[in-house]
């Protein structure tokens, strides 16, 4: 806490010195660099919101756009950017990125537990409140922010191409851990109450028992066709049976989603010099495949922002959480969680566990603690039957995140530079 207060004091002192000594242009430049990416994100999101509001982007269209981003465009971006940047030595040097994602989840969830214990959200949304505070968007929005930030030639990180490649690689390297957390921890935390529904009004209504193959907790984000069984088939080997048991118990069909598969492939190929020279170098015989992925990945940013804006169209008035709980989630996620992350990253830097002189590395770590609630957490909430309430929270958190992210980014840039 002393480290955080010290950084805040230093930031305020710099502001006073710059204003008194005629250095306001430097402060104005920092604010411009921090605010413009947020403005670009908000503008495209707002266009998606308008398209959905005026029925030009229907619910079915948003679903298709979400599926396209999740199944093709995002995996292509991760594969091309992470594969070109990663090496075995860098994987060793970057170990703190996935660890930081775990720390962000633990610290955010602890803050969520404290806040939920104080405000006492309506039943059965106690665990839901913890998740909405504890799980931030570590992938989609940071990728968009890095792209917008690096596109500006005056960005403090230097060369635009290297800035974007490094930032995207760092963010992508943490996504596989985030996905595991989403489809295990979050999936478990959002388990429906004993009554079987989050809608209290429907508890006393007769509800048919859902078929066990189609209940929400059994439906992955990307459906897989059932493999037909044959009772006359020979008994499976012990190894195959054990692997299938592990696959079912660990819910790997939910964890091994396209972005995670792309991350694993990029890390495996990128860490094997022969395979990397075959696919990822510009003179490689199969570089046309990587180049095609790069082109498709470039479409991820506008598509995901349009989809995000469209998904928020039904958000504002659809929650049963109430004003008190919703306000507490927004305040905790955007105001209480980031200082904790700043303390974690500052302490890690003091202990010497971060790569020296890599400011983009530190910036990405800080962003992982600063983002609004994860959109994919909202998708998991939909599977568990509380998607409408999650949509309302996502709407308001993202609206207020426009201001909070700009403020925190200004502070981070002052600390780093």
C-alpha cells in the first residue's frame, strides 16, 4: 500500500511541477496518448450499439459476429502475433504474465468477497457479484487498446510495428490461463442455486427437468457433435479410457476453445526453431499461411468492438441486482482492483522477477488488473442462466470504464516514463 501511495504522490508532484514550470504540454501529451485509444474503442462500440438499437444488427447477426470473432479472427491474431514473437527463452522470461493473471483473479475475487459481504446482494447473486468484480477482460479490450495506442506515431513505446507485436504477444501469452480460469473457476462459481434458476419469480413455477445432455452446465461455448457409441465395440484400452476420463472430468471440451488451441500451437511452433523457420519467418515456404492469419487477425479489432457494442443493447434495464449492488460492482472493479494490481506489479518489479527495461511488459501486466469485467465471463453466465443480469453489469461497467481506464493509463504512463 505504501508503494501505491508513493507512486500516487510522485504522479501528483509531477503534475504540479509541470504546471508550475510550463511543462503542461508534456502532461497534455500523456493525457492525449491515454484518452485517444479509449475514444476510438468507445466510438466503434457505440456504432455497434446503434446498429443493434435500430435493428440493423439483429440478435442472430450479433451471434454470428461473435462466433466469427471467437472461432476464427481472434485465433488468427493470436497465432500470427504470438508465434512470430515467442521463443523458448522468451517463454521462460515471460513466466510472470500467466502468473499475474492468476494473481489478478485471486486479488479481484478477494475484493469481490469483501464487497459482497458488505453490500449483501440479493439472493442468489452473492457468488455472481464476486465473479463480476474478480474477473477482468485480459484479452479482447487490451488487444484493442494496444493496437490503438501503437498506431499513434507519438506513442512512448517507440516503433509502432514492434510496439504492436510485443504488446499482442504479451497479451496472447496470458489468454490460455484466463480461459482455464473462465471455464473452471467462473463456471463453478456461477452454478445455479438449488432452486435451479436465478430468476426468483420462476422458482415456484412448474419447470420440466432439462435433459441431462442439454442443461446449461453441460453446454460448452462451442458445441461438439456427440460421438456415436457402439455397444458391440471392443473394450477400450486402459490408456484411452483414462484419457477420456480426464477429458470429461476436467471439462477439456470447454477449456480447449479456438483461441486457446491457437495459443498452444503458436507456442509449440514458435519454440521449435525448425518449425518457426518453416512457418513464421518472412522467407519461410509456409509464410503465406501466417500472412493470411495476419490479414484475418486485423479484422478482429473492429468486429469484436461492433459485437461488444451490439451485445450491450439490452443491458441497462434487464438486471435484478438493484442499483446498490450494480454500483458496488462498478466501483470495486474499476476503482478498488487496479491499485491492488499496481501494488502487485510494483512489488514484482522491486523483486527483480520482470524482464529489465521492458516497459511494454509492465504496461500489459498493469492492464490485466485495470480492465472492465470480462465479456467471456458474461458468456459463461449466459450458459448458467444469469446472462441477462451479466449483460446489465457489462453495459454499465464498460460505460464507466471509459473514464476509469483513461485515468489509470495516464497514471501508468507517468510511472513507466
